[in-house]
């Protein structure tokens, strides 16, 4: 296709793409609408030629890199859809179009496709119900029978041989065509043109319903002229038809077997015989399929869309070719009538209009004779005496028959040279067409010409529950249903052809004549007689003769000058007549044989192409001159810009280099200053760190010494308190023992005295008194000695703090002795005095115990407060030690970083070594080993090195080991009291 894109028609071999390219370029350059008419006999390749032509136009006017459903894709994919529902196999063609098609492709001002419209003409409805061997019905029926199994099961289909509308011929498959694949391709094409999945299912459901409808058969009923379903098979197909169309099966049966007759008095319902019911059945099938095909065309047009602002279009006409079969009915008559109209258009454009134009322009020209088919066209369409008019008249008469219609034709056209009455027939007639004589059988002309829908069928399908089916048969308006105006297919088709001719006359036509090489449908086989007959009957030979003898190309003076003034630009400098200017241009180019008329210039074949060559050469030379000047200007402009840019670049680079040198010098000075300040800062920091480390160590050592001293004092005080309480406890225990012993002794002594008195009643009083006196003196002395010993022991045990109590105790003992000494009169008095003395001693001991207990509580409270202060002191020391360790670790990290930054060859040789420093602060000079401490050793990192040895500093080597030694005991209890009161608290 790229080969023909910009090539001229003269430089390329004859091809469909060449015709399409010429039409497209003329439409874009000159703004004139074009039409391409593809004509020829049936089977000559018109459909394939049309598809190639549309594909090439889509290539020329398509959108680059377009995705999705573009207009050109929809136009191309509409062909498979319309072929599936409008094409069928005939005797002469495996893919014959059974309808006419005119595609208007609309373009915008840029030459891109902006819209399209498809118009169809006269679908062959009778093929749905009746085909002859070896033809086939429409492709869609066979495609549906070859659908996937799920679709076949859904529609209850099977082998095409089982359906009456398909088994009338022995041909079910086409060579080289896979119906299953074509079915899927048709579904994909429907998706492209905008038919949804639900609509596709509805379409094929209607197609399946038509197949089932054709298998419904009828038998004669009991009543006269009545019918009913023949068997269960017919009932099954009726049920399937009702399910697919979503209608009531009884309503379908009534619509097929009965008719409603409306009279002024009443509505009569009459039954049909089996033949009438079959005709009703076939009429319903043809009506449904015709409405379905019209819906498809309308849906495609709506989906593609038309551009209301488009001013350029190219129309492509693909219509059935001339047909002449063994049996030719109303369809062949309409088809051949169409071809006569197209041939007339060809004759008018090529022969009549051109030669009339020659005469009007008064050029030297000899008239060319050609075969004119105007008489055949008049025979068919003329009013009131044409065949179509007579056919409509016969259809309106209720008692008309094919014989009466044929007899009317015989009488009307008995003298017409194009109309012939065959022998031995009563209903046939022959028309001498431009392509040959065709004998028509008018048996079904009347029925096929009637364009109406049976009211029962209309009501049945408009009441369907399927929206798609009811949409195919919209309810008729009341005025339309009551209208009695007759409408025929022939008249409607004639009107469509008139509209088509108006469109073709408004465009500039291009003709593609397809020639069928043979009748056996084989490639590379040419039947010379058949080819020559097609060329002659199609007017191709006359057209070639006229083109060779005449002037195929003509342009008005204005168009010619606008296009070719460039060949003689000096014309623009003066004021010349248009015809003179045109002759000047033609003479300058050197052409001969042309003609200049009153308003146009007529050129021989090939002269327009020669002028275009000269124009292209001049434009090329002018373009080269313009290009040379423009390139010179652009090159000089680029050179000036480059020179300015180079100067600016040099200036910028020199400035940048000077700034870089200055920046380097500035950085060098700044680096020296930074090094100086950094070294000073490092030295200062090292000194500061060393100083802070020394102060921290001193603080730690002093804290350690104070803690040792505080521990010693605390332990000494605790020991003193414990000794005081222990001695007090011993004294009290011994006193209690002495008291108990004295009581026991007194009791035993009194017992012995009483016993002795009882045993010696006879002794004299003197002896008794002397003995008692001696014994009393011994007992008193013994008792006093024991009391003195006990008091002395209590005094020795008591602490110096209880000296006053001890003195009172010693003072009490003489009192006891003094009290006990005078008691000599009686032993009772002595015992009483002794008891009193013991009571006094007991009271003294109780007072001493209370005083000791109170002092013990005070000492315990004082000890608890000092213990808390000690714990707080230890916690602070631990925090201080942790802070010191973190400080030294961070200093070591900073030293290592600075070492890597400021390492220099002069510093690499210096080394720094450190050994652990061990300080023994205080020696343990105390005799009490329990006063020493073994759990207070601390290890501190060494202070930071100086800046001189900074580069060789190793933080892991610098450690200070501080060993906590126990402190010596304090010098005495007096100094202890003073230290306890002020020394340790003042330190904290």
C-alpha cells in the first residue's frame, strides 16, 4: 500500500490501490467529493475489491498509532458482520452479496477519517425460505450450526441437514472455509463495531428461532380449510421458537394458522389450510430476518457515527452484479434494474455528458456513437407505463394473478424492441439488457412485491418479553395501521436508486469494472469469449474508444490557471485573458492536440499527467532554491550564534577558572588558619581534659578517703553502743541473780532460825540471845558484803555515760548496810530493812534500764540517718565515676577522628605509651581487720594526651587504677564526737 501512496496513476500498474490513491489525493488537494463504483457480473470479485479499497482508504486516512475502536477499524470490521448476514453462495459465486451497499467514508480537513455511513439496498428476503441446489442460504445460519457446543446446546441446534431452510440444497460447506472459525471471527467483529454481548446473544437467538420456525409443519384439520401441527417434532420446534422469541407458543400457532379479517360490521377470524399456514410461516421468517438485517445496519451506523462538519467524502459502491440464472424471479429483476441504472450513469458520465460538454464548448469534435440503455431504464421505471408501475397496479387489484400481470405486460410492450414475449409460456417475459437477454418468471412477482407485515405477526412479536425482539417490531401508530395506502418493494427500491443516483451525480466518479475470467471458479483460467462479452456489454470498449478519440481531462480556466500558473510566472505581471493565459502555458510546455473551449481547457489522454510532471519539476526546483537560501540563512545564523556562544563560553570559562584559582588560594589560607586554630584548640582541649581528669581523680580520692573515715567512725560508734547495751544487760542479769539469791538465802536463813527455836526450847534466853546476836552479826556482815560486791560489779559494767547512775548505786549500798546494821533487836526488823534495801536497789536498776533503753533508741536513730547519708554519698560517687568514664571515652573517639584528619608525616613517627598509674592512698594501720574495705576499688581512664603525642594516642593503653585502701582508726572518743558533729556533714 505504501507503493501507491504518493505515486501518480500513470507511473504505476493498474490496481485498486491506484484508483483509491488518486481519488484520495484529488479529494484532499482539490476539495471535491469522490465516489468509486465497483461493478461487474456476479462472481467477478466486487466484494473483495471493495474490501481492499476500504482497507486502503483506512490506511490513507487512519490515525497514526491509534488504539481501541477507531472509526477506520469499525468500518473495516463492519464487512465481516454484513457478509455473515447478507452474503450467500450462489451458482456463480461462493460469497455473493445478496444486497447492495454504499459506504460513505467522511474525512476532516486534514484527510483523516472522521465518520462513515452505510446504506443498503434490497436484501434478498426470499433466500431465507427457498434456495436451489447447489446454492446455500445466508452464511449466519451455517456459522451458528458450527458454533461452540454450549451455544448449540443453548439454542437446541444440530446438523444443518436437519433444518428445512438449509437442507433444500446439498451444499452445506464451502471449500477452504471453516464455519466454526468464521463464527468466532464474526463475534469479534461485532465487538469491534459496538454490538454488546447481550445484543449478540439476542441476534443469534433470533437466527436460531428462524431455523426452528422453518421446521414447523402443518396437516389438514378436521374442518375445511383448517390446519394444525403435524407431529410432536413440529410441536418441539414450535416450543423452541416460542422460547427463543419469548412469545406464547399458542399465540404463535394462532398467528400461523389463522387470519383476522376486518369488515365494517365485525372482525372475522378464519383458519388457513396447510399451504396457507406454510406461506404464513415463511412470511414470518422473511420478515424477522429482514428486520434483523436492518437493525444490524442501523446499529453499525450509530456505533461508527457520522461527522456533521465533514465537507469531504469518498463513497464506495458495492452492489450486486448482473445476474442471469435458469430461474429468474423478482430479485433478479431488481438487481438487473440496478445494473441498468449504474450503466446509464456510466454512459452519461463517459459518453453523453462528455460529448455534450464538447458541443457546448464549441471545440472541434466528431461525435462518437455508443449503445445507450435509456430505453431499457424507461421500460422498467417509467410512469405510468413502466413494468414497476404495472406491477404495483396489479398488486393493488385483489384478483390479480401472475398470468393477468404478464398479459398486461404483453399488451403494453408488444412493440417495444427491448421487451420480448417467450413462446410456450403464459407468465414469462424477456428483457434485452445491456449485458444480455434475461427471461423472467413472474410467478412470485406479486407476492414478493408486496411490502407489508401480517397484523397477527406484528402483534405477536411486538408483545414479546424479549426487548430485542419487540424492538424489531415497534407498535404501529393508529394512523399507520388504519392507512390504506399501498406500499411495494419495487417502488421503495426505485426511490432508493434515485437517491443513490443523486449522491453519485454530486460526486466525481471513479469506475472499477470487475471481470469474471471463467465460470468454473478456478484461478488463472481465462475464457476469452466470456471476458470479451463482459467488456463489450459493460461499455468498457466504447469508453476506451471515446477516451482515445476525445479529451478525457478538462478543467475550467480558473482551475487550470490556479494549478499551472507556476509554469509561466510572467503571466502574473500583465493582464491577459484567461484563454490566452492558458494557451501561453500550454505552448510554453510544448503540448499539442489540446483544445481550448469557451470556459474550459480540454486535454488529451496523458497531457494532464505531463503538465503535472512539469509542475512538479518547477516546484522541485523552486523548493531547492528556497531550501538553498533558507539553509544559507540558517547556516549563517547558526554560525553567528555559535560564534557568540563560543565567545561567551570562553569568557565564562576564563572567569570560572580565575574564580577557581582564587577559591583554591582562599581555601589554602583558610586551611592553614583552620589547622592553626585546630591545633590550638586540640592543645587547649588536651590540657583542659587533663586538668579536669586530675580534678576528677582528686575528687574521687578525697571522696574515697572520706567514705573510709565515715565507715570507720560509724562502725566505732556502733561498737560502743553495742558494748554499752551488752554491759547494761549483764549488770541487770547479775542484779536479778543477786536479788533472787538474797531472797532465797533469807528464806532459808529464817527457816533454819525458826527450826532451831523449835528444837531448843529449853535453852536459856541468854544463850539464845548470844547465839542469835552472833549469827545476826555474821548474817548482816555477809549480806552487806554481798550487796557491796553486786554494786561494784554493776558499776564496772556500766558505760562512762551512765556514771551518775553507778554513783547512786554505790551510794545506796552503804545506806543498805547502815540500815541493816542497827537491826539487831529482832530478826523481823532486820529482814524488813533488808527488803526495803532490795526494793531501793530494784528501783535504781529500773531507772538505769530505762535510761539505757532511751539512749539506745537515740543512737539507733542517729545511726539510721548517717547510713542514709552514706548511701546518698556512694550514689553520687558512682554517678561521678560513670560521668568520668563517658567523658574519657568520648575524648578517645574525638582524638582518633582528629588523628585521621590531621595525620601528617611529621606526626607519624611520634609514639605515646602510658603505663597504669597505681596510687595507694592510705595504709591500713588499724588493728581491727573488720574496718578495712575490699569492695571499693575503682578503675578510671587516663586523662587525654597532649597535642604533641596526639597522633600516637591509644585510648586503650591509658588507664589509671585507683585502689581504695582502708583508713586508720580515729584517735579517741573525744575526737570522734567532734568529727561526728561537724566534719563529714561540712564536707558534703
